[in-house]
C-alpha cells in the first residue's frame, strides 16, 4: 500500500514541476514587459482635459428682463442670451436729447448776438466818421469866428457859441470812438460764447453716445461658440456690472494638461507622440502631441507658493505641467468634456 502511494506521488511530481515552471515563465515575462515598458515610457494619471471657458458678464447693472437660453444649451457667437430692462436708460436718453436741443438753441442765440454786435460795430464806424466831419466843421467855424470877432464883425456870444459847438463835436467824436471799442470787445465776447456753447454741445453729444452705448449693453450676446454651464440668473433678478451670469465652454478646442514628476521630463520635447486614455471612455483610442512644457512647476502657480528657505525642509518631488494637443480633436468632440481625468503614456525611446 505504501509502495503504491509513493508511486503515485512520483507520477504527480512532473506535473507540479511543469505548472511551477509555467508560473515562473509567465511571471518572468510579465516582469520583463513591465520593466521594459517602464524603461521606455513615462506615464501619469495626473492629467485632465482642458478647454477655454469664457464667462458672460454684463457691462451695466440692471434688472433681468429675459433669459433666452437654458442650462447646458448650445449657443453661437453673437447670439442674444440675456436682455436687461432699459426703460430707465431710455428715459434718461430722452432727457439728454432735449438738453442737447437746448444747447443748440444757445448756439443760435450766441451767433445772433455776434451778428448784432458786428452790425453795431459797422454803425459805430459810421458814427466816428460823422463825428469827425462835425468836429472839422466846428473847428473851421470857430477859427473863422475868431477872425471875425477880431475884426469886430460878430459878437462875443457868437464866438462863444462856435467854441461850445467845437467842444461838443470833439466830445461826440470821443464818445463814438469809445462806442466802437466797446462794440469791438463785445465781438470777442460773442465769439468766446459761441466756442463755449459748441464745447458744451460736444460734451452733451458725447454723453448721448455713451448713453446709447449703455443701452446697447442691456442686450448681452454670447462671446464665443460653445455650450452653457449652469445659469445663475432668472427674469426679475438684479445684476451688477461685472457679475458672472454663466460661463460658455468652448466645445471645439480641447487639450490635455498632464502634470509629470520632475524626474520624468528629462527626455520630453515638443512634437513627441502621446497616447491618451480617458477614464470615462477607456476604449477610445486617442493620440496627441506634446506642444509645450511649463517653465515653472505647478507649485509656483499656487496661491501660497512654498518657501523652502524658511523652517524645516522636506524634499517633495515637484510636478511640471505639460500641454498636450489632441490629434483630430473634432473626431472626439462628442466625448470630450473639460475636467475629465486622463491617463497619459509617452514613449521616450
């Protein structure tokens, strides 16, 4: 009996050896492939899909009148998405336009005043000429009467009358000249008033144009093509200028940002081929190309960058962002989503 059991063990021994040998061979092959892969490839799962996300911001404050889109809708560039109430702005515009017309009337008045002053100047010139002639006549009469009085041909009263007439004519000439100078100075004042009125008109016109621009801002359009995120507004809500209403995700341009350890990037350079595996779609065979490597580690872009010169120092392997362009991105447009996690493989040999 014992001899039979010993014989059976001897018969089973080769099978065990074969199985053990196959396990060793499989394990060796697996280890070899892993080691070979590790020596010729660099991988990371610290990667995600990126795209341009553009916020939609109102440029003026106001109450939301209509919202023309819903959550996650597709929009086209320059498509109307939100309208703000502009009734108050329209009323202000009417007031500004009325004030503008009033300023136009002020300019007409200033020009009419200038015309009147110019006419007065012409009259004053004529008055000066007339006063000059009267003075010359009075001068001649006085000189003639002086001779006649010396010859006792006229009385003292007649001589005094001619002298008084000369003095009056002289004063009239002086007054006419003063009136001319005054009228001439009023021309300068009238010209200055016209320039001032024109400047005020330009200011009011600029205010009107600015108001019209503000009114145009009450209609908010999509800045790019893409898909909306979750909207944060509803009709009747008051929004401040610059407050994000929602964001538009560009659904035609995608890339990958992969954060490799600093010990992995030695052989990286732009143009290298990349294999991309999305966690959400592992069966999709996506390839890409390295476009660029960041000139700083990710830690340098953090809100509070680490300062290794202070306190105790613990060395931590840093990661360098690598930008990867997706080949034939339009082919995968339906499955790409900003923020999706990805597994990146780069062949270095």
